[in-house]
């Protein structure tokens, strides 16, 4: 990271992307190793889950159609009913297993990338072995932060559902209800994007500082002030790319009508694109952390940061606030 800390606050939308590309090209060896070891499996799990989910759900829909055409209270009807119940059980069990694997790989990927960028920032020597030795000791902190984010999002969804039901009961399906639903939907999306941006920054805080969980969320909420617009813009662009890859994979691979070879080529293309996007996104969110620190004039002492990135006798030592915010400097 060639940018001086005081100057990082001036990085804008394009500057952040340029800095990310520069880091990837300069340190391509370590990021290639991390991608091969963690991010490629993460991408495979996500895309494979789309393929398998479509297959399982297709089987359920086919059997439900057959059930509708079968006379009730017959042996065939009961057999189909039992089969559908079993298929739904397998479907939800598959979803749970997928979510667990995807979450673990996501947290491990975040840990590895954040730690690597911090090492680059401090000019600290690192190797793939060093990075992977630290990862198991910090991903649990990320898990706590994720759980708090999950709780917050769950509460928001619950409140949205309650308000939606109350509006429907009081207004009915009228023009006023449609208008209210539109306003409510916009507010809901804005809140979700806001929480997501804070959570991504809190993930970096959880790895580099002593705070994690709700404390990391609260700290990132303060850090993001002043850089919310550029953070939201980047979040939206990256998510549009993510949705584009997902839709493209479903259209050309899962539901594609081409030959097996054509679909396989598309699968490889979207697989590589998703892996690159995940790597890019994780580096971006770490850069935003340092930008926010710079914007609030919170000088990070590189020597102390490097010391706390060391692994002593197998113990990972997170930064304390007094180390991360050694001093505030005035410009």
C-alpha cells in the first residue's frame, strides 16, 4: 500500500478500485495461494448450491404436480405425499449444511485477506503458512460479529413484517396501501444496505482490534461517518456484479439449453469471475477500514500494528484501541 496514511482519506471511488488492483498485482503470489485454498472452494460451494437447489426443487415441483393429478386417499397418493415430505426435509437439510460451509469459508476468507492486507500495510513479511496459522484464531471473533449482524437483520425483518401486516389490515389493498408499501420498501432497503456496510467494516475491526460482536458494529458505525457515500456506492456496485454472476450462472448453466460442453465453459467462466469478485471485495473492505481511520485522523502506528500481527507461542494478539488510535493529528 503505497499511500501515506494521511493521504488515504482522499481516496475516492475510483481510487479505492485502483489501489485494490495495485495490491492484487503487486502481491499476486499470496493472494493466488489464498484464492486457491479458500476462495475457490467458497465459490464452488455457492455455485454448486444453486445447481443442487434447482435440481431438488425441480423434483419437488414435479412430484407435487403428479400429486395434484392423483386421486386422494389412494395408495399412490399417500406414497407421493410421503415422498414430497421427505424431499422437503432433504431440501432444508441441504440448505442448512450449505449455509454452515459457506459461512465458515466466508469467515476464513475474510480473516486471511484482512490479516494479509494489514501485513502489507505494515511492510511485515508474511507467507501463506503464517496467514493460515492466524486464521483459525480470529475467525471465531468474526463469527460473533456475524451473529450480532444476523440478530439485527432478523429484528429489522420482523419489524418490517409487522408494519406490513398492520398497513394491510388498516388500509386494505388500495392505492394508498401500494404507495405506503413503496415507501416502506425503500426505507427497508436503505436500512439493510446501511447495516450491511457497517457489518463489512465491523468484520475488519473484529480481526485487527480487540472489539468484536456488537462493540465492533458500534465502532464501525462511528468509523464509517464521512465515508458512508463512497462505501455505499462501492457496496452497490459489487453487489450488482455479484447478482449479475448469479443470474448469469442460473441462466446459462443451471437452466441453460446448450450442450454439456457449452454449459461447462459458462460454469468455469462464472466460477472464475465469482472467485475474483470475492477476492476483490474483501480487499476493498479492508482498504476502506484504513481510509476511515485516516479520515478521522486516527494515526495507526505501523510498528505496533506489526507487533500485534505476530503470532507468539500460538497466541494471536488483537490490537487494542490505544494501539490503533495512538494519536489524533490535526491537518
